C-alpha cells in the first residue's frame, strides 16, 4: 500500500475489493500524477465546476427515488469531486484533506454550542437560530444585508430567492401571513401585464422576475419549498405530455398534426388521468 521509494504510487496496490478513505486519496493522487490519467491531470477547479453541480443533483435524484444503491454510487461521485478539488491545491502546497476535515469539524463544534457548550437548544428551531447567529458572527457579518449578499449567486434562482427571503425575515421583514404575500403577488402580476401591453421587453423581464420572487414568498408562507414544487410540476408535466402523445396515437395522428383545440382536449384528458 505504501508508495515506492521514488514517491510513486503503485497502481497494483490499489486494485482491491474494499477501500478506505486513505485509498481514495491515493487513487486521486495517482490519477492526477504523470503516471495517471491525462484527462484527470488536465482538470482545474473551473473545468470541473459543472461536474460538481451535476453530481449533486444526481444525489438528490437518488434520494427522491429512495434508491439506496444509487445513492451510495452518487455520494461517491460527489466525494470524488471533493477529492479532486483538494488534490489540486495539495499539489500546490496550499491545502490538504486534513485541512478541509479540520475546518469542517471545528465549524460543527463551534456552531453547536448546545451540544459542546452551555447554550440552550432544546428544539430544532432553537438549534437553527444558534447556528445562524454563530454563522453571521464567525463570517464577520455585521448587518442583515451582508448576510443576504453572502448567499451564492450560483444557487438555482428559486432556491436563492427563498434563502434571501428567509434571511430578510430574521430582521422581521416579511408578511405576517400568506394573505399579504398573495396580495403582493397579484400586484406584481398586474405590473407584468402592464409591461406586456406596453411591449417593453426589458420592463417585462423586470416584472416577471418580481412576480416570480413574490410567488416564492407565497410558497414560504405556505411552508412549501419553491424549488421542489417546481421540480415536481415539471415531472407532472412530462407524465401528462407522455399521456397526451399516447392518446393522440389512438387518433392515428402525431401531436404536431393536431389543432390547438385538439391538443388541449387531450391535455385535459391526460390531466384527469
């Protein structure tokens, strides 16, 4: 298992049935080495950035499907992404796996004072409040605005909108109930219609964004995750569309050959099940 005297890792030592975390580190180092894989060796943080996103969503899909073998596989793929990013910096002498693990464990201890200290955290809500307060303090955030600006712009838009609103709510800036959020949504939809009637593309984009943001506020007040709600709506749409196509086949016609009225008739039938 140990590297040879010249510092190289013997590939034969890494062909086995069971592996440890240390084996993973060695595998990644081997792949990134001159004796390893040309593709892995050429990658940078930026070049595999999208891979990380894709692998993360594949984990979510495995969770939604309640597919444990798939979850195990996809979690491994995410771990590979972590390993590659760390190894890139290890090659420069700027980071090690131990640094990453130490930073994580230190943060977990620091943000759980109700476990490792004497702060009360008898409920999940109280524990979350402790976490968020400590997070703001350790990140040097003095204002609520700084907390909002720390939400990554790379988040999916609905997810980011919901997180922005949640952080603003800590300052008391939110509707007391869903009716206020609904009224705001109707106001934004009215402004969107006005922009459309004015044939102002830039204004329409602006108002559409505001309407979507207001809709996320309605979702929050209902206790609904907007990102997940839209994901499930997309799945329902796909299933209903597939049913439409099946029904169209009974008429011996492809969907594109049907009139809009016929397509809507099939859509209604598919929606009714």
